[in-house]
């Protein structure tokens, strides 16, 4: 097979890059079509503040007849490199036909670009960063992904591993069910921790613009994103967030942590087959009340309050409030496999079970 790899740069090419995703999920009942305008905003180097400290290149693979065979992005996140003092680059937005001639050529394009830039390791997929969709689904193909979680055909595992990539780290998604939040053990634990540390829980104030951005400033101190990135994401999340599921924990009046769960609007978007913005709005408006899942997307505790159990209070509050709002299930994701504190809290305290696993892969460019 003749394979041509082309760099993508113009607006029309980028739209082609985005829309090509549909080609790889024909007749897949678990595929949730992305909103095209949102995807374009994600890769817009002028509007997305991520690219103020990062750069990337987009590539697509074609056969001799011009048919699309795959796509990929090479990503450099300079903030990551400064923080970790490494020379790691990333790949993301990977889609490909089931062909072990095509996949290596796409990945080699990224590897070559990163190598020329002086990088010695590639990790992925990240789309385009750890604050977005992360990892390759390697377990849990029997249900659609929840909001802001990736999904891919199972054969992608063979394509990436067949291109010389090995496991870097696994990310867990836990299934949470109502009975796990109301067990006797959980209730006793809550009572002890609340009294010992004088814990109070309050909701982020969505009703008052001034108070909302005051609370956003509080969260910035826990989540280490740039101000611009956090503000950019906060504006988007505000549109879909449920105020009762955006919580700040305080201990003796001092901010200790926060938790955020989002309604799983993917249960609505799965019907938006063409990925249009108007279609997305229609399906969300008409189907939002039928949503079954919430995703606990972020939960953080300040260093001085870690190992106090305040994280379990936040999980408990998000879970019980979700039940009161009519949701039947929760997903806590993603959790690094070596995050012992979070994993232990979810499994031992709340009897949560890992039901999906995502993997970050790596490859050394210089041995």
C-alpha cells in the first residue's frame, strides 16, 4: 500500500482532520460523536491558551486514491518540561485503520519531529494535555465513554504496541453505585472525620458572578494550571455543571479541598450523529433529565490536609447529592494506578470497582 503522510495546517484541513474521526467508528454503538466546533476550539492555537506554552503539529495519512487512513498530532508541552525537568514530547488525537504499515508511519512522523526538537521520549495519547482526554482505552469496551473520557477501537492496542510503544502508566475509572455511599462504615467514617477536623462543605456560587470567580481563584490554588487555562476551562464547565456537585471543603474555616462532578452529557451527545452544535444543544435540552451517570472529574486536597480523610467526605458528598438529584451511577476518573491514597479510599471505603482502564504509552527516541 502506498502511504502519504501530509502535515495539516489550514482551517479547511483542520476541519477535515476533525471530521475524519467518524470514519473509524462506523456502526460502533459506543461511539459518542464529538461536537465539531468544540474540537476545533481545542486545536485552535490562537484561542486555546494551552498553546501559549505549547506547540503541536497535525498529520494525516492518505492512500494513493486520497482516502484517509489515519491521523495524529505531535505535541510539545513546555510547562510539563519545566515542571518535570525532562525532554518528553507527546502524541495525541490518534486514529487509524487496522493496518500495521500505517500506524508506525504516523507515529514515526511525530517521533521525527520531536527528535529534531531535541526530545528523547514520546508519551501518549494526550489530546492534547493531561487536562483533556488522556490515555488509550484498554479495558471496558462494553459501554460508551463518559464526559471528557476517550474511547477507541480495541485494535489500537496492537497498532501502538506494534509500533514499539510500551506501558508508561495506567489510569483507572471506578464505577460508583448508590449503596457504596450509604454503608454503615462510610457513615461512621464521615462522622469521625467531620468532628475531628471541623469540616464544612459549601457549593461553588454559580448564581453570583463575583462569587463564582472568587471560588475559581480558590480552586486555582489546588489545581496547578495557568490562570488563562483555568479561566478558559471554567467558562466551558459553567455551561454544563450542576451547582450542587461543585463543592469546596473547609476545615476550621480554612480551604482544604474541592470536588467537582459533571452530568454525563455524553448520554445525550451519543444521539448527535453529525457532531453539530445545534444538534448537541437539542439533544442536551431534550434528554438531560434522563442522564444516569455523573463523572467525578476533579477532586483535590491541599497537601496539609492529605491523609486526613477529607477526600472521602468530598466523595461522599458528591455521591449522596448525585443520588438526591436522581443520578443512578457515578464514575470517578481518572485515577493514576500508583495513587495509593485515592485508590485505597475508593476501594476500601466506598467499595468502588475499576471498570475501565486507560493506558499511557511511551517510547524512547534515544537509548
